[in-house]
């Protein structure tokens, strides 16, 4: 009966999204799909981007790490905030000045088509792997809660969820997602706050005294002062800043929503408000994690890590709290998946196929965009099924890490374009440089890991990757010809 109740919630939730999509996507054209006709409300974008940043995996994983790592994740959050301010002050003015639809078109204008397609392909590879790995991990939880008890095969659960996402994004794209992500973020945050409130009540804690109690708890330790440790505070802050710059500021999915705002000033306000809300939400996740750890200790709950939050909710909470948790979980799943599907469609059509650059007729652009959208949905389904066949969490985690390697070359390429006047040398050398950097970083990280007591590369990996890409591009490029010189 519980499974049928949860299934009813999923159907009702999806119908609500479909209704919102219908209301927002009427008379939507390609410009609406790609950048919302540049008319998005900055406040809605700011709030909705929180849901996109916090995937379903984050929703489950961050609270589960508190018992073992305390609040050290807050070091990364501080770094993220610094990175968001760099995006607002440096990258957004560039994107608006050039009136970009795809941010990778900057690389075309600066270096040419090889750099443009290289940057876009790095994004497509990374976002496809990362989005499908996260989608698999959360779909697996939903399937265990709903599909498996009802005898529904995993492939059916996956196909139904992807069909839902495709249905409410295929017409309106970004124009629709701005509204659906806002709704889903509200559901997710509401569920998160209710879970915190219920946990505090179950532990007989006074909410007014909660801050003082958490301040005295060893679980709320933040700073790691060991320079060799992977989570040393300086590494975490610097690495967190560059992660925000690369995975938000150089990510078509995140920036597609930002540049859908009418003007630069509103887009910068969006980024500032988004960053503050995100800090608050991450603090709330960490508070939840501390309460979960306390509850697990006092109630002999053996689960830990990613299993802690769903285990406590489904085995120790009343049904109404389970329902709220379930709604919050699917609200965390959909924004990260729908945004990825839309952004990948946009990047493939604009950056790889060049439907805008080649000035194809609007009807032909629409047909290509719709076919591409379907193809990426089918690709998502195929990769999720491969992950299910592998069925190894450690391998999935490795895939997520590998996906993160591809943002380093993007960081290096954009930095090289903005900080130097050099021009591309041979295109083959450019491609070799941006491919070599992540491979060298992977080998270096594995080599250092053979000596656990020595220096370990942690979150600063993306900075090292970007710096190495920058250096290799410098070597393979040439000075800009002087005015009037025969190049």
C-alpha cells in the first residue's frame, strides 16, 4: 500500500509539472528553448538554480557525510561563494557583451572553430556522464521504494522518469525550466526544513537551543589544518572557488539560465542572491546531517553515508514524513536532470551542428532540436541501464570523478583566452594540449595516492588541471601578429 501511495504522489507531481510546462511553453520558439527569449525573471532564476546545483545525490550524500567528516564540507561552500562572485564580476559581463546563446561560442570568437567544438565536447561528455550517473543513483532509490515492491522492472522505472522529464521540457526548454525548477526547489527546501524540524522533535531538542548545542558538538568541526590532507582548509576554499567558476560559470546548463535574464545587472543580482541562498541551504543540510548522526546513535541505526537519510526516514519516521521526504527527493532529482537534457540539446545544436551560425530556417532548427532532444533522452536511458548492469557504487563514483576532470580544460581554455593575447597555433596541437592535461592530472593523482602519508591532491585538482591546460596552450600557441604584419 505504501508503494501505491508513493506512486500516486509521483503521478500527481508529474501532472503538476506538465500543467506548468503547458502554461509556460505555449508559442515557445527556439529562442525560448535555448535562452527563454532573454526574458526570464532574475528572482525565479536565482531560486530555481539552487535546485539545479543540489542534485538528488547531494540531497542524500551531504547529510550522510557529517558523522564521519563533520562540517568540513562548509570549507567548500565558502570557496563556492567566492567563485560565484568571480562569475558575477568577470564572466557574466563577457557573456552579455558578446550576447552569447552558447557560452562556448566565446571560444569560437576568440580562437576559432576547433577551440569552440573542443570546449563544447568537453561539456557534453562531462555533463552526459555526470548527469546520468547522478540520475542512476537517485532512480535506483526511487525504484527500491516504489518500483521493486510493485514488481516493476528497473528499465520501466527509468523509462517512465525520463519520459516525464522529456515531456515537460521538449517544447519550452529554458523558458519552462525556470518555472518548474522554482517550484521543485520550493518543494525540496520545504521537505528539508520539515525533516530537520521532525528530527529535532524526535530527539526532544529545543530549536532555540539547537545552535548552541551544535556549536559544542564535535560533529560540527569545520577546519582541517593538515596541509597534506585532501580536505585541508586552504585547498577546500581555493578548490571550491574554482569548482564554482568551472562547473557553474563555464557550464552551459547553469549559464543558459543566467543569460536568459534580460540584462547584466539583473543577472548579477541573480548570481548574488543564488549564492547566499545556496550557503543557507548547505548549512541546513549540515544541520540535518548532525541530527541524523545523533538519531542514529541513540536509536542503534547501523546505516551510514548515503544510506543514512533514507534509512532513518523510511524505517523510523511516520508515513506523512516519508511522503514529504519522497517529494523532496524527486524535487532534487528532476532539476538536475531536466536542465542537463535541455543544455545538452542546446549545446549539440548550436555548438556542434551550428544551426545558428549556419542560419538555418526556423522550421529546420526546430526539427533538428526536437530530434536531438529525443536522442539525448534515449542516450540517458542507455547509459543509466549500463550503470545498472555494472551495479557498483565505487565505479559510479569513479565515473563522477572522471566527469569532473573535463572541467579543468574548460577552465584553462577560458582563462587563456581572457588573460592572454596569443592566438591558436596548429589545431591538432590545441586538441592534443586540452586532452593531455586531464590525463596527466589523473596519473599524478594516482601516483601521489600510493603514499597516503604524503601530499594528496584533493579538491584543488580542477585548478591544477586548468593551470596545466593553460601552460600547454601557451606552448602550442603563438604571439598575436602585430597590426599590419603579414601573418
